[in-house]
């Protein structure tokens, strides 16, 4: 089997960095080209999927000649227009460009648990269950996934969307609940303060280690065939956010109060329970998470 040429967008981001690390160690990868908005260095190209035109993207695909294209970019918050640009239009551009310039390549894009919206309490959600997102973020991620599903069904592009649940672990950004909690605990410890403010923490979420997410993305990218165009990536377990923040406080040595007094993020405030049914990705790719929650929380604080 010929070693694959992989083009990875968002390689410097929270998820993309971990994907790059896994791909770099995988013997099935021959050439890994990382794309980002920063300075160009060995093995990297500069490309902004939102700002660049379709001509630039087409040129890049012709230049790299990838067997696999992975998009780890996206936007969690912003105006409706910004979310559509980053989460929907980018996917549309990639589908068109891959079909035109790299028709034999596989395209992997990232979806979100936010596509499901509210789900029955206690019942892990499967890929074909109803999708009723409650905010613009989930709406745009669902639109992206539906574009992938349609392209795959029409055999225009060999494409797959991975619905990633709540990733945590090294490099966690502040847009994420646990990243926000870590930032505020660090500040409180530095200032000798005895309390931090977060939003409500009573909801249950499916927390999955970003390093496990990276292995799922790599599995989807390099598999000989992916028969399902939409796959959940999660731990399969719902945990109360308050308990996970408590674990973080233990790792941080923060003994102050956690005040649940800030507004909840609009993208998830209406969802009080969610967990992924991961049986499809286990059947399709043989993937399952390997890192436990405590290790993920420890890595979230240490990094």
C-alpha cells in the first residue's frame, strides 16, 4: 500500500495539533502537510479557509496532491454570519474543491454534538436520531454534516463527518467549559482569591479526550473504506459538568468556591443531558476511547 499524502487544515489548533501528532507517527502516512494561518515553516503551508478564495484552495490541492484532506478548523461562537462562513461555507468549498482537484481523496470534517440539540435523558444519541439544534452553532454544524452526507450519498466525494462531543485534554481552549474553569482557577490562585464564577454546572455532558478524538480522525482518514458518512466520537458516558469541574479543582489544588453565577453559553444552555452512542464508529472503524476522565482532566490542567 502506498503511503498516503495528507493535507491537514487547522493543524495548530486544539484538535488539529493532536491529529498532526498522531498522523506524524503513523507509518501509513508518507507526506503530512500542515495548513494554518501562521508563518510558513518546513512541512507547513499558509492557508485561511475562511478568507481565501476557491481559486487559492484549488491551487493548494493541485500543489499538495493529497490522498486525504482533513479539516480541523471551525468556529464555536460569533455572529450568525461568522458561524456560517466558518462552519458551512468552508465545508461547501472543500467539497467542491476536492471533487474538482483531488477526486480520489477522502475528505474528513468535524461535526458536533450540538447538532442533536435536546435528547431524551439517559438515552445515548445515535447518528440517525432526530437532530434539532438549539443555537446557531449547532445549526451550522448540522448544515455542514448534511452537505457531507449528501456528497457521499451522490458519490461526488469520499467524505465523512465526525460528530465530536465535548473534547478535553492538553491545550484546552477557554471557549470550552473546562478550559474556562482552568483559566479562572489559575487567575484565582495567582491573586489569592477564594472563588471563581462559571455558568450553571448541572448539565450532563459526554467528555472525550482530544487525544482519543485524534485517533478517531486518523482512523477515518486512513481506513480503506468508510461505509458510514456520519460517525459519533465520544466516550459514551454522560457526566455532570459540576463533577468534572470538581476533578479539575482537585488537580489544581484550588480549594475555593465555584459560583454558578455566569450566563451559560447559548450553544448548549438548553441541553441538560447528552451522551454519544459510539457503537457505529466501533463497528465501522474499530475505534474506542482509551483514556479515562481523570487522566483527561489531569492533562487539561497540566498543559
